[in-house]
C-alpha cells in the first residue's frame, strides 16, 4: 500500500506527523514499512541522520526520489507492505506525481488558520481530478493537526461542520484529531517518535497517532 502524507501548503506540521505515523507503523503494525522522501527539503533525511548519529534503533528503510516517483513507489510497493511518501507541502510536480500513484492521501490541515482553509480548495480540486482520471483508486482524508487543547476552543468543530455541510465539494475529515502537544516536536528534535519518547503528556500524543491509524485501517484495532 502506498500512502502519501502531504498538504496543500507548508507549515502545517507535515514532516513531524509523518515521522510519528511512520514510527508507529514500524513499531506496532508488524508490517514491512518503507519511507520514501520526495520533498527536496530533506526533513525526513535530516531527522533520520540525527537518529542514526545517536545510535537509536530500530533503523528506518529510507529511500529518496524526486523524478520518476511513481516507478520508485511501485517498486518499493512490491517489496514492502506500506510505503509512506513525503511530498512537498505545496502544489508541485513532486506532489502531483505522488498523487498519481498513492492508494491513500492523508492531508494535514490546521483548522485554526482561515487563510490556510481558503487555499484548501485548490488541493481538493487536484485530488478530485486525479480520482476521476489518473488514479481512480486514490482515497483521501483530511486530518486536523495542531488542534487547540483548550476545552472551549471550537475551531476544529467548526471546521468539521463547515466541511460536512458541503461534503460533496470537499474531502472526508477524519474523526481523530491531532492536538498541539509539545511531545510531538520535542521527540522529533531528538530523532525520536512519541512512541520512543518519555515525557508528561506523551501518552496522549501516542494515543492520537494510534487512533488515527486505526481509524484509517492501517493499524489493528
């Protein structure tokens, strides 16, 4: 299975959440997992270099490809159970190539950013176009990231409501939210994932990642 983790723009925490999804699958799914970086900012490679320099195990089966992405992804798909693609956080040739080959597209969105939401329609149009022609098996889901942990905050709920009112023109929204929690970034900065990091509040972060993967049928319930 080929899974693309991306977004319609940068700055939504894509690389950070990619790492936590990747390592949760490696540590808990029992499947063969590969990371394929297609973003020339090399965020995943930089994280992995830090991890390897610190001698942290397990290692990650890591690959890079920036040109013939579909061919590379399919080649890895024959060897691994899951291939996790990291695409640039913007509309780009690499992003389009990833869309053309992915089975599932996980699109991260910050529900508190109205400017970001206003540009989301361009990405949805791209996905719909690929689903109708180039990649008819492509499934896609919006995942709300960096949600406010304050009980009174309504941004995520309002975002879901607005999307569901006009669902035919949008993509489905995952029930599970990813909240703004310090362990996500702190673990990432140490070459770790939240499943390998110990700090107060980390169990909530672990739970969010696991519940999202279970909702998407990528981790056994």
